[in-house]
C-alpha cells in the first residue's frame, strides 16, 4: 500500500511540474504571438491535450523537452492567430493584425536585412507596412492563408522576406545598395531548411551567383524582372503592379532576358535548379 501511495505521489508531482512548465511557456508564447486571443490557462490546457494526443505520455512519466513544448505552444498560437486573421469579426481581425505587426517587426529586426534597411529613413517601417498590406489583401480571398493554420506564422515570415527582398531590389536599382550587400543579403532564408543543410548551402550559393550575373546585365528591365522573379520570388501580377506595367510586359521582358542568358549554360542550369 505504501509503495502504491509513493508511486501515486510521484506521478502527481510529475504532473504538477508538467502543468507548471506548460503554464510558464504559455505565458511567454501569448506575449509573443497571441495577446488578447488566448489566456495562459487555456493555452496551457491545450498544450497538455496536444501532448497527450501525440501519445507521448504512454512512455511511463517521460515528459517533453523544452523545445518540443515550445513547438506545441507555437503551433497552437499560430492556429489561433490564423483563425482571428481570417475572421469576419472586426475586433478579432484587429487583434490579429496587432499581434502580426509585433511578431513581424521582431522577425525583420533579427535578419541581416535590418542593418541595411536602417540606413534609410522609414525603410523598416515601409517593409513592415507592405507586408501587412499584403496580408490584409490575402485575408480577403476565399481559403486565405496556408493549408495548415499551424504553419501560419512561418507563412507570414516568408511574405515578409519577399517584401524585404523586393524593397532592396528596388533600392539597388536606384544605386543605394552595393552588389556585395545584395549577394550577401539574398542568401538569407526564413524557410526551414534544417532538415537538409547541404541543400540550404547550395541554394544560397546558387542565388549569390545568379544575382551577380543578373546585376551585370545592361538592360534595366531585364535585371528587374529576373531579380524579382527568381530571387525575390514575386509573381507576375504583383511585379506588374509594382513596376506599373502590364502583365504581358513582364512575360515579354523575362522571355527576352532569358534569351540573353541562353549562351551561358551554367546560368540557365542555375535557374532550373532554383525553380525545382
């Protein structure tokens, strides 16, 4: 009987410790990603449920690591934020965008882009506003956002990255950013490539080489179209809007630019690798 009581006490203590860990992480996660959307108590409860759903507690008292719990909290906050962003309720949407603004501002400041953007007045703010505007327009479409709401925060980071790249490309065209800065900056990615670090390094190298070649082209329109398309990953419609031209102009310039590069097999090979 005493042995059973000791075992029950041990399990109860472990459970209390697990609950405390979840609550502490929940408070931090809400501060970073979901202010006024969730309470720490609700998030902590969902974290416990999510951990149990994964079946991990079958392993006789084994508790998740800090990293695993953090990922669980992040995914829950991401789903909640995505739901508020998609909501028809104005208050919820306003709350979502307030959280997104804080999150994306922190994300931008933790990139190498920030150092260059800070050299121009209001540049960081411009990139942030362009990203939020893009997110607002996206939210108006049916089935807006990523297929998996748990990846919503990562999805918004990718949009931020593209906006920052597009801003720097335009700035470079005006002669405000050096070639060295451009080739270094365009190696940075938000997309998680930790599962394949060799491919990540290959992509960085390919992008740097391609950027050097494109920036060496004489025709300004060719440079713009290729950089925006293959480096900044801006689609034709958005690029046409930015350059204030017709979409068919974008297709024409890209076709002609690629014809110029056809006598450089290595460059064409690089382009094919990047679009795969």
